[in-house]
C-alpha cells in the first residue's frame, strides 16, 4: 500500500476541500430555508443557488482529483455519478460513467485527473465515456472540434515539462504520480476528433 502521508500536495488538497465543504453546506442549508419561507422567487436568488450548487460540485470533484488517495479505500458508483453530474450540469461537456462497481480512491483520483485533461482539450464541448473492462480503464472523448496542446499531453510522462505548466493545467502535472499510486500505466491516443486513454 502506498504511503499517502508522503504526498503532501494531496494532503493539502484534502485539507482545503474539507474546510470549504462545511461553509458551502451551511450556505446551501440557508438557501433551502429561504425557499421554504417563500422568499426565493427572484433571479438574484436563483443565481446564488446555482453558484453554490456549482461550487459544491466542484469542491467534491477536486476532493477526489486533488486529495489523498490509496488503493484500499473505496468510493461508490452513486457518489461518482452524482459528482460528475453536478460538475457537468448545464454545460457543453457530457460524461457517461459506464462503470457498474465501486472503485478504489486511487483509481478514482487518476481517472478524475484524466477527465480534467480531456475537458481541457474540449473547450467547445463533446462526449466522454469512462469504462472499466475487467481491470482496464478506457476513457474515450469525441468532439467536432478539439484543442490539443502537445506540451500538456507530453507532461503526463515528462517530469520536466510537467514542472513548466501553469496553474490552469496543473492536472496534467499530477497524473503521473496518481498513476504510480494506482499502480497503472497510461496509453494515450490523440486524434483530430477523438482522444482515447487506456490505463
């Protein structure tokens, strides 16, 4: 089992997400109380509600993608589907989670980071499917128009390039370590209208 205590960035990610979830939950509870009181029928209130829901979904996603993980702890399918649904609701990106069983948090972390990589390459939207056949993961993305930066994708296996990426692309830099923890290797196929990742 990998010693997650040696992964200080992941522990930091877990701590930040943990501390933010509570106040966001409190705001959500306040919104529900306002709805029950009938004081919620304004565009401004709906904007606040949508923003809090989006922030909650993002924090939950980041907790999996950037937090500490190992191959022993598990995360349930229902929770994953709920998290992904929350982050893609109303957007142009569709993600189908075609995985029936619970999975290890190490696998979830690696896959969530790779989904973020795919999302970066699909700024105009598209369709993504994640499947688990036996012990092999496949992530397939299709779109009419993609924006693939070779430097981003080379950073998945090139440590020097990973260190040069800006904060907006940090997920590319974190994939290699996540794969090591999950004890997986990655195969990347980049096309003009399709990306296929196998691990």
